[in-house]
C-alpha cells in the first residue's frame, strides 16, 4: 500500500458518512445516464470499483443479477452495507480492497464500473487495465468521472487539490478516451452531464477561505478559468462538475 493509498483511507474514513448523505451523489439525471451506459438486462454480474458508500452499487443491484462493490476504505464499505440493508437488497457482496490489484479472477464480470474515482488514482491507466482483466470477453467497462476542458485542466486540478488532498489529476475527455484505446478497448458510448454542487458541502471549513477566494476571482474575471461555471447563489457559492461517461467493450479475442 502506498502513502497515497493511506491518505485516501484517512480522508474518506473521515468523510464516509457526510459523503454517503450528500444528495449530489445520487442526483437523478447523472444516475440515470450512468445506469443506461451499463446497458443491463438483469442477467449480468457487475463489479463496482472504488464504490465508496455504495450509491451506484445499490442502484446497479436493482437492475442486475449480482453486484460486487470494492473500496479501499473500510468505513465506506460500512456505509455501503447500511445502504444495502435500508434498501432491502440481497444480491450484493462487498470487499475492502485496492483497485490496483483487484482480488478477482480474469473474466469474472459482465460489467465493470467505476464512478468519480479516476481523479484519485496515481495511475488510472493501470486501474483500467485491471478493470479490463476482470471483465469478461464482450463485456462492458464503464468509467464516469470529471473531465475538465483542456484549457481549464491545470486550474481545475489546483481547485480540486485545495478541496481534496487525495485528488491527483482529472483527465480530459480525450485523455480518458486515449487510455481506453491504449488498453485495447472498443468505445461504444460517450455521454456527459453537469453535476451541480454547493462548495461548502464538499470542503472542510479550513479550506473554504482559499477556495472561496479562488472561486470569487474566477467569477470576477468572467473567464471560467477553472471550468466549473461558478456563481454566487443565495445559499452560497455554486458550481458544476463537468462529468463524462465512457463505455467500452472488451473484445472477444
């Protein structure tokens, strides 16, 4: 386990309950698009990698034969088990483990999914390779994550690192598509949505002054340098995460 992994565990152990309770993570349009990208018929075995508190995992379980969620943070899996119990779902299993070394055999799952995780990974291409390994031939791999515009990527990463020290870098859409090509996957779907959030619900109090200054400067300049279209609303600073969904097919040969 790396120092970065340790940092992720510390950060998300502390944030597990607030993260699980945030309505933004179950936003209806994004959830519907994510599920549609998985193209489930009800017969599939699905793996949700870096599943967090199981929000997407439980939604997948309502539409698949069996779903497994895995996350490196035990506190997140505890939240996921609580969600499963509250929803009365029986076709779920949970693992505490590392996305870089998935504890599953080759060709184990019909669908392999991850949401909002690649920007925490030091080597997302290696994670995608692991997802490909455990996906069955002609199965589908789906990645959902923030993809800033190329001109905004550096500023976006600065903002996210201020907000969350486990952030590494958010890939642009083309960078994400490129690692899929390099992994030998066939692209079958590209979709996007904008996920609206309020800044003070997603950051620690001690980080808010620096973030507020950064957002206010961006609003004043009017150039959308961070790429999140920030604005001041009656309830505080709001912005949108630019989310992309890519689904790939794993070739039969």
